[in-house]
C-alpha cells in the first residue's frame, strides 16, 4: 500500500518506517526535522519505496497535495511530552491540534487513518484501572491537545486512535527525556537518581511494540476502525519506585527517595489493555528487556540536546 507517515523521523516513526518498508509498502514521510534529526532516516533512502518530504504538517497547501494520494495516513507528528508543551504552548496547540484539523478535513472515507494518541489523556485516575470508557482527565497541555486531536479524528474519520502507554527503548531518534530511558541513563552515567513521588503509577510500552501495533491496525483496519484503544500491556504497569529498583538490580547506583519536593508531571494511573488484546494484539517486549538494552546502549549515548525534546 501507499502510506503517508507524518513525523516519521521521530522516536516512533524512525522505528515504524523501516518495518513498513520491509513489509513491501511504499512510504512517504513528512517531517520538518525540528530536532535536526535527519540522521535517523539516512539508511531509508536505500529503498526505492521510500520518499522523504521536508515539510510541515501545518502547511495546508502541502498536505492538500499529499493526503488524497495515499491508502493510509499515520499521523505521528506532534510536540510530544509535558515539558516541551509547557515551554512552547502555542507551538503545541498549532502542531498537535491544528495539523490534525487539516489532515482530518482532507481524508476521504476510503482512506485509513491511525492517530497516535496518548495515555496522558487520563491524567490522574486513582483507585481504578483505566479502560477506553474511563472519562478523560488530561492535566497537562500535552494531554489536552492530544485529547482534542483524538476527538477530531474519531468524530470526522473512521480512524483507529491509539492511546499509547509511556514509551521506552532504543530508537534511531533516541529520546532520553522518557522516564525509563532517563532513569537508566542517570543510573549508568551519573551513578545517582533522586526521585520524587515514588508511588506514582505509569504504564509503559517499548517503541518496537508501538510500531508493531500501528502495523497491526493497518493489517486489521476493517476490524478496528472507528475505535480507540489503549496500547500497551498489563504486565508493564509499574510505579516509579518499582522501575528504579528494577534498574538497581542490574546497575550499582545511588537511589534517593526524596521526602520533600514534587514531580511536576502529575500523571498517576493504571491501564487495562483488554480491548486491544481482544482484537488480537499483544506487546512482546517487557520493561526488563528494555532496561537491559538501554544499559548496553548507554556508553554510546550522551546528554546533548539531540536526545531530548526540551
């Protein structure tokens, strides 16, 4: 099929695109390379089925010339994460919401769409496990913009909307601002980690499983369309303390649980993945496996801005 991937040079897209090409699809990637991350896609140009367009998803003229030409549109382009959305609020709204309005308006009923949403839409949900029917309670600008964009695609198209768990693991466009990736990096390179609000719960998914989940939606679109799915695995629900102690079993570092201070990212929730499991998709990579690969990779990484969103 002919597939358009927005934000394809990013953390998820740079893992997804090679997988799509390996399955024989023709992939066009649109990315503005705002993080100077063109290095992530250089190997892809070896494929005759790959095309790169250096452009902005907010460019309505550009998107109008592209969207109708594809069987599937995978909308990954976004300002991702609580810190960078707080730092650049106007940009976050423009990219996360306005680009979604543009793309949604250009899609026809014959085209498939996968929208990369987020579990951050749940915000703070205590004493219950979140299902797709749980009322959303986004507490950050990031969560609010992603919630709005998700509603756009569900109301106007037959999209598959994926509320991804918190990502972790290795990617060509590596990110060290993600919780597990950050914890491992600090343990290896700084030999210390100071943690606030250790009981806050998160749910996690390896970036490989994110890419495989998107491909699963493409392959099973008629079964899954016009629906929202939590994407992750019940086995990857952890609180922050449990993650830190898992790393400590493998790395000798100083771990301090601070009694004072707070985590500015207030998300605290646990998620059920029964719905995505019921249509046949299961994650393959555990947090422990991801931690081990990150430990092995850390000597090759540094903390330059290349690996952070903010």
